[in-house]
C-alpha cells in the first residue's frame, strides 16, 4: 500500500521525517526508508478562491449594477507562484492508496489539506488523520501509531471553508460598494478595502483614538510623607486624592501634619495575600508581555516564536489556550532538571502535582498553551 503524508509546510514535513529516522529528500517530497511512505507538503494555502473576473466577464468591471456578486458554485485555483509544488503534490496524491492529512490540528489545517486533495481530484482515496499538537519525535510517532479516521474531521473542513467563502463575499462586495459610493462623492483615493475582521478592528482603533483625543486630564493632589519611627524610616501615603491643593492644605492644617510633628501609630492591620503563579501563555498574552517589556510588535513576536517552534524550542505559538494536557505535563515534568540547567537555577522542592489551573485537557481544543521546551 502506498501511503502519502500531506504536511502543511516544509519544516513540518522535515520534523515528521526526522521522527522516523532514515529518509531521502526528493524534489518537493521526502521518501521514508524502508517503508517507502512519502511525505509532501503545501506552502500554507496552495489553493485559494478564484477572483470575480474568473467567473464572468461582466464582473471584471466595478459597477453597482453587478452587485452583489454571488457565484452559484464557488471555484478554487492554485495560488500564484505555487503551481510547481501543487503539481508534485497532485501526482503523489493521485498515486496514493492512502492519504494521511498531517497539517496543523485545527480547522484551518483541515481546510488547507482538503482543498489540496479536492483540487488534485484525489478525494476518492482512503483518508486518515494525524492529530497531534507537538513536533517532538515521541509525540509524532505516538500520533502515527494512533491515526484517526479522516471523516471525523470533515465537519472542521466545512466550517473553515464556509468562513473562507463568507470572507470572500464580504470583501468582494463591500469593498466594491464602498469604493464606488465614495467615488460618487468625489473621494478618489483608490480601493477602500472592507473585511469581516479588518473593518471592525479598524473601527475599534478609530474609536479608541477618538477617546484619547477627547480626553481632558484632570489634575489631583496626593499627600506623601516620610515617617521616622523608633525602628527606622518608612514612606506613607494618604489614601485619598484631592482635586485641589487648597483641600489638601486644609487637611494638613486640621491634623497638624507638619514636619517634625510627633504622631502615634495607633493600630496596624496585616493580612496574608496569596497570589498564584500566572497562567501559561496564550499567543495574545505573550505578545502583550513582550510588547510591554521590549516594545516588540505583535507581528514580530509571532514571527520569532514561530521560528522557535519550527526549531522545536517552544510549543505551538498560535493558540488562545492557557492550559496543557496531561501528556504535555508529563513531558515537562520529566525534563525539569534540563530546564533548571538552562536557567542555572535549582528549585529545591518542585511542585510536580497536576494543578487544574494549568493542566486541564477539557479546556484544550486544537492547541495547548505556549511554553518553553528543553
């Protein structure tokens, strides 16, 4: 039986091949030895939706008369500059007896793989699914030993493709409508791009900027004091803020809060506050922290973390999840000495218990939280 494994990108295919041991690199694919299984890959979205002019000549011209543009059947095509790799993948898929979808374990990964398979007209093959969220060799091999039926994940493909088509409909129709409407009002500044996500996000930025511009700062006054006591000196701050300096001065005068004025500490209230360690990183948490500490943009943070992921130094970065699974906890726990060596720091009594604040498989969907690897 000839088996073809379809990865999402070359680095992912390389990780799969290395987990098997012996392999031979070819032009656009890898052959595993001695099984002769083949690993090939796309470059992300090899297949994309056709543009309006590829449906009808009348849709080439931007006109209100042709709106809305809604094809009866949506067409797909190979992305520009990707035909060479697609033809390699197409040939391999058609020759396969079994296809293993091994793209990222999420709906977009499913969409990427199924779109390639459909475009290659190879959807009559037996399809299995590799469902893992780690590029560690042990996890890869475990996943290949427990391949799941491809039909289990077909609804994810339909969901992702529906989102893809809806984005196309919104972008094509509203971008043309807004651009043409503004041109009628004498605004000829090129194309005004409208998108399902980008436009609401842009509006949020706009409204926030307006709030900043309209903000009128209001001055206030605080009372700070350096207090000399029997056992040393400490700094104190009055809890209340005052809108005017006069009110603050009246307080000082009323209580005779002057320099060298003796006072009495009549009571001390203490309380123990327990603060848990922070959650694991989701992508947005990580981007926010790095921007705050180092002023690095979110896009640059993602780019660098993605490169670390491909080097197997961090887990999958594009995740909103803040939890990990039991198996990932076990992986980390087994390597705690290695982490301490990297940090040159020893934890005297490491807590190896699986706390649900961090380890909760029920809250993990496609990808778990980000963390450093050994």
